């Protein structure tokens, strides 16, 4: 992982018109290293000073005179809210307004694109119009805080370009158009998934991938089980354990569940019969124990079932392969190696590809 930074992909799709209070989980992993401010020995780069002056020009109200020190001909490394590197590059822009402070009002300037060395950007608590794609172009950003702000526009999907980002805070950000459909936080060193997330509106979320983050707590305590809009849920190598909650059986739009490589610490006793959209279920190396008959009986039985793929290898499964396989009319692949399962295998004319205890049997 580059500079030990979390790789973050937030694909945000504009779809809802109206004022929404939307919270995207603040990834409070670690604040980036703050470079010392200019001490007069190194002046800021002229084109970066001009970029900041262009930003100031777009500010129509500055009640506390926060930008008073921003003047042409002066070293921008000495300006309020600015921190520079020893090479004179602007690496930090901190214009946050705390609760009760009057905000800056104005228009975001595309001139900020010239701050290509910027690592830290905090515009929280301000009223700034427009949310251009520039944020996704500031690829060295490690810290981005837009909380308690009033941006009008759509959140750019280019935020996914910020591979160095380690802290993202969009709490109570007011937007005109903002619907979050995809959250992919793979290998981000997230500490847990059981923390309460206040004021969260994720009613349009379709794709959630938290794989390769070591959580190590109960799977039932995760925050996302009440989001019934999810279609794809991936929790590979998260080491969540315990019993899956009944709420899983109520996520009726689910199409794909990936829960592999989780240390054989979970149990799946929840009934999945109502998940008529479910297509694939992969739970390799995750269950502490299970009975093959009980598992198959809990799978979707809808008349127009789309379920075609089941993989449950290395799960200490026991029992006799039941005839219920014949009732899973769409099932095409069953992968069950390294378990203790016996029974009569389905005939080849069923079209089922079956692998049990290391032996591959049956094919179309």
C-alpha cells in the first residue's frame, strides 16, 4: 500500500434532487504528517500564490477576515491557514470554521488545481458553491474534510483517484444532488465495522466492499444490515465471526454475497429463501461448522430464482447431500471440497457442476 495509505474508492452517482443531509463514513485512520510552515527562508512558489489569490477572489464573504493576510506580493507560506514544505510548495490549506463561527461564502475556484503538492485540505463549516472535479485531481491529498459544509453540486466520482487518502470526513455535508451507490474500502486498515454511524442516509447504496480489513468482531454487530438496497456485499478476509443476523434474510435485493477466508468463525443459520434476486453465495473457509442439508434448505426457492452458484469449501461441513438439489432449478455450480459430505451425486443430465471433497463430478 503506497505510503501505508488506505486505497479508497468512493463512486458517487448523482441521482436525487433535493437538499439531503448525507454522511459518508469518516475514515479516522490517522491524520497525515503536517509539514512545517514557511519560516521566511523559503518563499512559496509564485504560481501557487496566484492560485490561492484566485481562490480568495471567489470568496464573497469573509466575516472574520480569515483571508486578510492573503495579499499579492507577500509570501503565501506566511498566510493564515497555509502550510508549506521546505521547498516552498503549499501542502496544507486549512480554512475550517468551527461551530458558531460565521462561514466563508463564495465560489470554489478551479485555480486550486495548481496546488498539485497539496496533502491536507479542510474546508469544513463553510458555504461554498460548486463541487468541481478538482478534488479528484489533487492526487497527493491525504486528508480531506468537507464536513458541516454547504456545497451545491454533485460529488465527483474522481474521488476514487485519491489513492493516498487516509482521512475523509463528509459528515453533515449539505448537497443539492448526492446519492451514494458504491462504497469500496478494500484493504484500508479499517479497525471495525460495528461502530454506530449517525445521520447516515445510504438508502441508494448498491455495492459495499469492505474486504481485507481485519475487524475480528461479531458479524451481527455490523452497521450495514439495515440497508436493504444493497445488491452486492463483499466481506472477504474481514474475520467477522458469530451468527449472521436474521436481517440478512430481509435484504431482498441482494445478488452477490462474498464471505470467504474468514477464519472459520461464523455460522449461517439465517433463512435466505426470500432472497429471490440472489445469484451467487461464496462462503469458503468461513463457517465453523455446518450441515449441507440445512444449508441447502435455506437457499432461495423462488419460482423465478436466479441462484446459480454456491461455493462452500473448507467449512467443516458434514451430512448427506440431499435431493433438495433438484429443487434448486437454476443451480449450475456447487463447490464443496474439503468437507465431510457423502451422498448420491446428481446425474449429469441435471446440468450441475459439482465438486465435493476434492472430486469434481458432473458437467453440462
